[in-house]
C-alpha cells in the first residue's frame, strides 16, 4: 500500500440482496463532502439569472440534430418519444393526486420508501431537501413538496461499453422508459401510505438534478459533468420524486472524487470534441469541470449521442471500490492508458486507441446554437442583406415558419410546465 487511507465509506450492496461494500479514500483525495460551493453565490445566480435548459434555449440544435440522425436512430427515437408520452403526462399532474391511504405516524417513511425503491430496482436511493434554486426559470412554481427522493437506475453494462452506438442509445433511452414505470409505481405506493408524491422524470424535470443527488450522498460530480455513484459511476439514469411524507435527509459524502478526477482525466483526454476541460472553474457558485456545450453537441448529434465520457470513466467500467483500492495500492488509475478502458470506434473515423483522437474541421462545430425562431430570423436577415428588397414570397414564408416555430416552442414549454 503506497497511500494512507483517510476514511472508508460504507455503502449498501448494488442490489437488494448484495452485501455492502467499503470504499477506501486515500488521504490525498480528501476534499469536502459533496461539492465545493458558495451558498450565497448559488442563491444570487438563481435569483438574477435562473437556470434555463438547452432543450428550450437551444431548441434549434435539436431540430438540426434530427436532420442528421441515421434512419435507424431516428426511428428508435421517435418510437421512444411515443412510448414516453403517457409517462410525461402522468408526471405533469402527479403532484395534484390525493393520497389513497391514511398516514401512520408510527411508520418510518424513510426506510419504507428506500426499501420499496430498492425492491423496484433503483440502485441508489437518497433523501434531501428539494432545492428550488436549481429549478429552471420556466418551471418555477411547479415543484410542490419540500422533500426530494433521489433515484438512480443502472443502465445495461454491456450495451454501455459499445458507446457510441445505437445499442448505447437503447440502453440510454430504454432505461428512462423502465425508470418512468417504476417511479409511477413508487409514487402510487407513497400515496397508498397517506402522502403525496410528484414525479420529476427525464424530459419532465423541473430543474437540474445532480446537485440534489450530491447533497443526498449518492455520489459526487465527475469531470465529465455526470454523477459518479459508487456501484455504476455515471452509468445510470436519474429521476426524482418530491413528497410531503416525513423523511430523514441523508448527508453529502466525500468519496474522494473531486481530487480523483484531477488525477484521472481520462474523460478529458478522450473526449473527441475536446469539450471537457482539465481545470475546475467556479460556475454559478459551484466549483466544477465545465462541459463546453458547443463542442459537445455536434459530436452527440453525429455519433449516436456520443457518451464516450461515460464509457471511458473507470468508475463506470469497474466500480468505485476497485478503482479506489487500486489507487490506494499503486497511486495509479485503474485501466488508464489501456484499450480496454479508453478505446472506442467512431463510425467514419475508425478505432481510436488510447493515444489517438479524431479530427474535425471547423464547419463540424457550426451549429445553430439558438431557439428556432432566432435561427429563422438570422437566415432571413442574411437573405435581406443579399438582396436589395426582400421578395414578398420570402417574407410570407418567413412569417409562416416563425409562427410554426413559436407554436412548437409553446407546446414544448407547456409539456415542461
Ligand atoms: S458526450 Fe462526447 S463530445 Fe460530449 S463531452 Fe462527452 S465525450 Fe465529449
Ligand atoms: S473519467 Fe476520470 S476524470 Fe473523468 S469523470 Fe471519470 S473518474 Fe473523473
């Protein structure tokens, strides 16, 4: 052993019947439980510049991405969207549904909910206060209850190792579909015990989940911008219930991830879009490695949702316990520099081993980066600049397209409201 162990984190097993695990944290990895943040700054940004989501603010990018999806992916995504509609509708009104049972003050709701969630298949379950500062601007007022139940569902291991691929997208979106079904079941169970439950599902979420998952002690934020949890790293899909059931909050944990990522850097080095940055920055009151959206989105759109930063993460691949034990014993990063961890294949670029990265020209990164109506206006402006007078037909066409884009935006925002 070349490192001194500063503390050991004990966690429940991956599945209900699995034994618990002990994760050693080396002394040079110790930082702080959860994330390093400045409360005053988090509150300031949420007040003067509430969070927005690229789903709305950059909706033109999604429209554009659909135009370059391969046929098989587009067909799968359309089918997924159809299958998800009933879940999203159920989530929107879930907070208004009355309880079906009578509360029993003698019941420990924290353990009842945790056990039921684990029995349904959630690999990580934690409790914290719902932090309204992370609610999106267009969702303010929607979350009804103060207690948040954070839920992570593991996605298929083998499919994830094929990323970027259609298989990987089956794992990604398929897990969300299963998660929605079991979240509905968990919400019904809570109502049967006399309390209310509101569902925050993917595409119907009220805000950013990860800060609350970190506060609930389910993991820490990785350099890839994802929640790294003990058993499956970021290979999971997140959902949340908020409830008025009385629960005891969990506490944030120092798994050593914050400093470990600074040593590891595999996702930063392997990102084909060079969208991840080595050094942490302060952003909206939290210290983190920021993902550069404009460099990530084109890669995601062109390569089956990309996700290489998830696939090459040793904590996703091997689990936090073996990775941290290896670090304590050797001072090294398990799998770093090997094809097994770092290799991946891009459709038109071939195999990329640990010492190889693909190259893209600047046009590759040229994406709309705005709302659809802004894109139309910019295109129209270019046409006007190119001609002495805007042709009447083009003005009519412009007006029709803007109307359509605004209607579409209204529908999307309504789904999210
Ligand atoms: S999804 Fe791909 S492009 Fe985006 S940050 Fe991850 S590895 Fe980079
Ligand atoms: S690949 Fe390494 S640096 Fe990136 S999130 Fe995983 S542990 Fe952190």
